[in-house]
């Protein structure tokens, strides 16, 4: 048997580099944004030639979608776990919403580059990927749509959902560890919404 690599072995070696590529891409996209990050930057950060990245992704937009999808997966898993625990604990609708907000914030603030990309890179910055990014975002936000639909409140639930998610996603821009915890912040946000709605009746 000669030492030449078979196509299958070459593919296995290429696939083994994918997690590192995604990790470095997430870090660069977080720090430099979509327009500030080039395929050359990403390739150089993992010791690859720029052209080699195209064995994995056809474009920078496709790479962004892969990073975004991983961030959405991590957020979704965190919120789903919190909701499962809340269901077992018999939480009421407001408490379930708060539990989801706590999990969302904890996932955003855990230092993951992937989740930060979701809030720092807007779909409009990558027109070639915008529809895919919006679909990923909307899939995640369906959890909050269901939670808010379950609240005993008047109409305009979409406005409430957008207001709450906007506030949550802005937290990483001002959060300082040690001053407030994700749980305290989430409790405060939900209390403001709940009490404001009650006072407005």
C-alpha cells in the first residue's frame, strides 16, 4: 500500500478542522464584525491558505450562517432546559417567561463568541445570507412568542416580545460582572413589563 491519502482520509482531515474554523470565525466576527472580517483573516487564524476555506464554505456568508446557527443552537438549548425545569416545578406563565429570560441572558453572557455574533451581526449586513439568518432567528424566537402568548395580557403581544428581546440582547453592551446577575436583570425586566401592564389596565 502506498502512502497516498485516499479521498475518504482527505475528507476526514478536512472535516476535523471545521470546529476550529468555526471557533476562530466566531471570535473574529464578534470582534471585527461581518464587514471587518475577511476569509483571509479566518484562514490565517487557523494556519490555512484562504482558498482552503472554500473546501468548507462557498462564501463568507455561508460561514456566517454556520456560526449563527451554532449560536442559535446554544441559546435554544439553554432556554429549552430552563423551560423543562420550570414545567417540572409548576411555574406560572410569568415565571416561565422569567426563567427563559434568565437562560437567554446567561447564554449571552457566558463568554461564547457564537451567541455574541447573533446580537452583534445583523442580517442586513450580509444580504446574501439575510433570509437564512432571519429564519434562524425566528425559529429561536418562537419560544418567546409561545411564552408571551400564554400570558394573561391584552393584545400587542408581538410588540411585547420585540421589546423584551431587544432589551435582553442589549445587556452585553453594558453588563458589568458583579454589579447585577443575569437572574436579577431578567427579574427586573419581567417585573417592569408585568407591573406596567397591570397598571395600564
